[in-house]
């Protein structure tokens, strides 16, 4: 599928009009694989292009993904299309990166047949993020993991290594129903 931001219908164009097109793979293709391998194996298969990454990563323009057990890193260049009316990257985009790194970190610790979902995300914005921030790096790490819940943290850095935001997330861990 492809989505395109269309120019104004009246044909009025100005130098400030931008257009963006992105594509993604049907998320059902990946969803049917959840639980058939460990979380770490699934994340590495996404990283290696063996299975499609989730559409949210294409939407925000993520360009890099690394996964180890208990640690995940997501990279994304800060771009104009992330901006809010104040001229900086929207907090929701920042929270998306923080949530992705924290949640995928939990996923990286799970065996086959086990899933998770976020229960909360506590976010702190430290500095404004703009295109001058360059390629953003969001690192997730496990704080604590039990049988039913896991707590992970994530930190967002600019290209120069300055901390821009951080978050803590609690995730519910549960057995997945068998695939039919």
C-alpha cells in the first residue's frame, strides 16, 4: 500500500508545500508469526529484512534497528514531517520511539508462545528535538522482568549523544493463544 500527501486540490502550490509517500506491508503477515519464535528471534528477523517491520516504523521514518536480549536500539532521523506547530518534533513521535524501544526490549526477553502489551509509559522530555538533532538513537533496556510484568526504560539521544528524553514502561506478559 502507498499513502501520498496530496497537493491542494485548487492547484495552489507554494515553495513551502511538501509531499511524502511511504509504503508498508500488511501487518497481518507479521502478526501471524508472533509467538512462533522467541521475541529476540523475531526482532532479529525484522532487523535482517526476513519479515516486515511494523508499519509504525515506516510511518515515522525509522532507519535502523538493533536487538540483543534485554536491549533494543531504534534509529530515526529527525524530519520536518515530525514537527508540531512550534517548530520541533511532536511529543507523540518522541513517545512512539521511547515506547517502541522499551516494548521491543521486553519482547526481546520472551520465549516463543509468550506476548506482551504496554500497561503504561511514563515519559520525560528533556530538550527540544529538531532536524538539527540529526539521527536520533533510542535505546531500551530491561529494569526488571518477572512472570507477569516487566519494566523497561528507554533513552532518546541526538546525533551528538545528548539526552533528549527518557521513559519507563511497564508491560503485561501473557501466554499467546495457539495459532489455528
